[in-house]
C-alpha cells in the first residue's frame, strides 16, 4: 500500500502536479505493453478520449499502459468500493424536477423567487445553467461561496443586486434538487469521492493499485470540482499528476495553481 504525501501547504500539493501546454505527445510516447494499466488518463469529454485512442491506433502503438476515463466515472468507481452503487440525476431528471417548482412564491425555496419573477422570466433550462455555472466556479464549497459573495458585494448597484440574485438563486436550485434519493449530478459524486480521498490512500489503492501517473487532458481551464478532485488525489496517492492544457492557459494556471489548491477540506459542501 502506498503512503500518502503529508502535504501541509497548497504549494506542497501543487508540487506534485506538472502542467504542460499542449505536449500530449509526451503522453503518447509512454505507450507500452503492460500487464495492467499504469497511467490513468482523465479526459472530461468522450471525444478527446477517442481522439487519443485513435492516434495510438494509427501509430500501431499499444494502449495497455493507459486506462481512459472521465473524472466522474473514476469517482463512481472509488465510491462503489465502499458504498452501494452510487446514482445521480441526469440533466433530463433535473429539468423535470425544476418544471415542478411551486408557482406560489410562499412555497418556493428561499432565494429562488427573484429568479422566477416576471422580471427575469427564468425557465428550467436557465435555472439549471445558473446552477452549473455556480458549481463550476465554487464546487459549492463554503469558502468559495463566501469569497464569491465578497466579490459581488463590491460591485456597484444594480449589478451587485443582480449578482446576489444569481448566487442565491443558484444555491436555491441546488437545494431543491438535493431533496431526492439520488445525488444531484455526477459532479456531486465527484465531490463525495474527493471527500473520501482526502488523506485516505486505501480508497485509491484498493481500486487503482498499479496506477503510477494520472494525466488530465483536453482542458483549457480547470473547474473547481476538478481542482478539488486533483487536490484529493495529491493527498491520497504518490502518483505523479500531469495536466495537459490547451496553449494560452498553461502559464497562467501554473502561477495560479497554489491558490486554486489552497482550499481547506476539498469536496466539502455549503450547508443549504
């Protein structure tokens, strides 16, 4: 069993992560014949995973060394080792639930009425988009929500009021959707897996005992849920972690990474 890093600062966590601008050729050059995969390749979109696999086939290179997946699937695998099979709502489920929101303001979740007023004319798809954007920025972590409110409070009126309406509304939508037996989304499962990973190497090694490197590919930026998941990986495994970013963002994110990873208890959710 591997011994997890005893990271004490965000800089320590960031030191386990290497960032490359493009340069996916580095990854492809590691193609080899192995008994079991030694590198977990995380690609958020299926198209990018297929493109990498196609490039390997065209070069007649073996794929044995790689296990291709998206972060959410890895989260489900990690959770399945200790929980019953995790389930989550998909977008169609969420939109159906949002269509059933009460029409009377008194029956609506606190904070949601301003978004449902005739002034905004916000339907289920717009509500879901607001929730997704808030999740991408904050991962619903209480410290990030508080920091976002600090920023929006500094805006001039009426922009500050509008920003507050969006934040409150996004949280209210999440609250409404959480009142089900399933996780709100696959991203919610990613948060749950992040909490499990935090300093617990057994969660990781039980499912991925032979993985020596984790590579995140096909991204131009890193949403908060994936930042927190990478943070969890750094505390639970000694595996090298590589980020392959699209040109134009790598230099900026390299300098920002310690700040992005400075959140305490990644995966924690604000109480709604």
